[in-house]
């Protein structure tokens, strides 16, 4: 599967607002972003900043209350566009009663992969994830890191040109985190567009060509991490992040 050749941008968000009934403030407040094809883009923000809401809108799980959202040049509600996307949610979306291999087969069939293609992609992915030896064990017996890997595998098995990932490394050890980040960089190098949310500053620096910082549903800054730091006279992205989020906190009622 490939992107429409006329689509210059993978993701377009213009003045997107989203509110929940039981909240006094919007989860997204006039958020605007443009993500180019073959970009590795990181959305950095603390818990509750609006990252998951934004990802859910991109994949068509939620609808924006206001604003314009386009994914690969079309509405996220477009099923043909959704088939060109890989979605890796923060909450594990795999079946613990199935084995690792069975989970990948299940999701591969949902993607419409033919049997021989599915078999080949599954075995290749299990090998890349380092899960061949435990592929026929139920996921309920997996460690937290192994579950994260299968969760990731379920979203990238069909080799989509656009992958959106919501905190894919949350709650796992340092080695598995680094392994996942290296795999994401491989996918990017192979031509995929990645939109990746995290609250880990080091993750945003490791592979992302550009980042945006979000807090209280607002996009506070956007650009290459080095450019953001230079313009603000900060030595590190951590310093920049702390300074800009502090300003937001000081300006809050």
C-alpha cells in the first residue's frame, strides 16, 4: 500500500478543538500541526496534555468538535485511508488468551492480508521483535515489555505508510524502550511517516526530525529540537521544555 502521490502532507490539523462533558477545559484547544510525508514527528507533553485525544482523532476513534483534520489528504473517517495507517495505542490492544503468533495472524486478517503474505510478514516480524521462541505462548504469560512488542507488531504488521503511536514505550524497561525506538527509526528510514507521542524528553530527541510540545491541549512550540533550543537560548531540550511549560503554568488562572 502506498500514499496517494498528490498528497504532500501526511497529517494536517487546523484549529482543532475537542472537549469532554465532565471537564472544565478543552482536551485540545485550537491545535494546529502539519506533518510531512516520511517525517518522524514527536509530540511531547506531560500526562493529561491532550496527546491521546489527538491520536484518537487522527485514527478516527474520536471526532473533533471544531477545526479541520486531514490524514493522507482525506478525513480520518475514510476507511480506505485508515487501511493505510498503523495504530499503536497506549493501552494494550491485544488478546491475552491468544499466543503472540495468533495475535499477529488475527490483526493481519483484519488488514486483509492474504494467507501466504500474512504468514511471511508474521514470521519476519516475530524475528525482528525477538519473539520467535515465545511466539506460541499465550500473551498472558508474557512480560510487560513483550506485550508492548506484540502491541507494536499488531500495528505495523501490514507495513503501512503512516504509523501513529501513543506512548508505545510506557511502563517498560530501558533496554526494551531503546529497542522499540531503534525499530521505529528503521521504519522511518524505510519510508514510513511516524507520528509518535511521549512524555519522555530523551525519546523525543533520539529519533524525531521535528517535535511539538503540548500542554493543557495547546501546542506551545514546534520545530527541530536544536532550533527550538537555540532560539530560546537553552542548552538542552529538557531546559526548553521546563521553561516553556513553566510559563504556561504561571499564566494559568
